[in-house]
C-alpha cells in the first residue's frame, strides 16, 4: 500500500471515531484532599488534647476531614480510572497501568493517614501522607490529559465531508468502469449508456457510521451494484467497497435473460442488520432493500434504507442510493422486452 493510501486509511478511520470530550480537572478533588487532610490533622491533634465531653467537637472535625478525603479518593481516583479506561478507550496503555498503581498507592496511604491521625501520636506522619496524596492526585490529573491528547491524535483532524464524498465518488466511478470487464461486455453491446450505467449504492453490513457537518450519514463500507442492459439480457456486478482502503472485496457477477427476471423492487427485509456507531455495535431489526429476483429463486439485493436508524443516530440522513432510478429503468426495459407489465 503506498503512502497516499495509508494517509487516506488513517483519515477515514478518524472520520468515524468520536472526538473525546475535554477531560475533567481533578484539581477540585485535590482541594478536597487538602481540606480533608487539614481537618483530620486539626481534629486529631485537638482530640488528643481534649478530655471528656470536649472530645465531641474535635471528633466531628475529624469525621468531616475523613469525609472530604474519602470524596477526593473515591470520587477522584475512580473517576480518573473511568475517564482513562472508558472514555479514552486505552485499557492496555501504560497510562492505565500507572493510574491503577496510583489508585492502590493512594488507598494504602489513605489508610496510614487515617490510622496515624486517629492515634495522633506522631503528627509528622499525617503531614507526609497528606503531601503524598496530593502529589498522586495531581499526577493523575496529568495522566488524564496525556490520555486525552493521545486519543485526540486518533480522531483529529478529520477529513471534510467533501473529501469523503470525493473518495466515494471516485471509487464508484472506478467500479462502474471495471464492471464491463468483469461481465465480459463491450460498450457497443449495451442498450444503456456505458458511461452512465444503473448503479445502486447501499450500506455494507457492520459498516461504521458517522454524521457529517452537512447532516448526511456516511459509512466505512458500501455495497455497490452496477447493472448493464443489453438487447437480450442484463448483467449485474456487485461488490463491497472498503472506503478507508479504497479496495473492492466480495465481488460477484450474474447474467440473466429478461424472460427470467421475475421482479425488480424495493422490499422490507427482517433478517437483521448491524452497524457500528462510535465503536459500538448496533443491531437493526429490519431495513429496506433493492431486490432483483429471478425465476430460479436467486436474488440480488442491496440495503438502501433503515427506518429504525433514527433510534441509533439522532440526526442525519442517508444520501440517495440510486435504487429508485434502477427500479424505474429496469422495469421499463422489462416491459419492452416482455410486452407486459412488470412489478
């Protein structure tokens, strides 16, 4: 694969990745840790010098410090790990290993801090532990930012909608031109314009989807069907197009005499379909397809419309597939050849 294709492959993959949100700062949790640490220290030292009923107030201060520190720990480190592992999808990165190590260290130091302040024998120990906790919290903040920047490089900059459409259009034009050779047909054999054949472009199963700035839904995989009409038969070439690589896969060709064609139509298919949205697989129970059926029971089909897609992507619409034109032109040709009405 040459350098241009590699650049295109990376660019297309970025188009279908969600840009991560700005990371949450953990400095506010650091302030909670500072406040909690100071309250624990004050409460512990106060409690050690108090007696009898005087211990109630310092114990309340101590409890408040423990609460704030636990908030900084549980509400801080857990959110940090969740940010790194879930939001930034970096479960195997060194950032996660460091954050996990920090979490264990944080918990251990917290236990030492609480124990030492409750005993209130050596005030220096809680001071050292508190400083260590703050260092870990601020280090975790840095880890989040590093993970965020690393993920941003996987998603930005994205290619424009116009660039995505240009790649698709050039690939489809290339498929149209190569379809004649795939079907062993010559331009002079065609009833239809060889430069403007019937073409239907639909979504490929398990394709990644993304909505562009223009409101149109684009896919990482397309199924492309090209149909050529001659005086005595029709030839169909179907393939899957990997938009990132610009490569064609799953090729097939069929040729049918007009008398063998039973119908050409759009139909509802309840066999199920799957797409990927922001890295998550989504199932679609039913969809509309372009279908060309012949007497033997064979059928050429392309998925063209998804009424349930609104439940998966809140906004956006699919570009025209070309199915309406295909149905109209093929039906007209069948009526001419069969001398009757074709459904």
